[in-house]
């Protein structure tokens, strides 16, 4: 008989939060159709992923890096850029 892997079982996490924060979380969870716990777990998971992804280091060879810098140094152009620059500016009414 194989032993159960304890890492697959949910572990409790206890949090102390102010009442106003709990009410806000409950309102948002209800809108999403989730329990408070599921809503908080999803939010914490996304924040953890974002934090880790922000720390990702991408290594490239010198030639690829120079190509990337050359692209960044090019002046913007193209149909999309021209359309954007010619679009009406709402602050100039």
C-alpha cells in the first residue's frame, strides 16, 4: 500500500484582519461567486505568481541583447503609431 503524500492536503492558514477589510473581501467574493477562503487564496496565489515573475532573470547572448537594444532605440513608426498620433486628444477639446 502506497503512503499518502501529505503535501497534497490543504493546510490551514490563520489570518487576523480588521472588520472593514473582511467586509470588503466578503463583498468581492460574493460578486465572484466564491467563498471568502477561495477568494483570498486566489488573490494571494496571483500576487505570489506576479511577485515571482517580476524577479525572473532572462539571460541572452550579446548578439540577441544588442538586437533588443537596437529595436528599443528605433523611432516609433507604422500605421498603428500614425493612427495613434493623429487620434483626437480628449484634453484638447
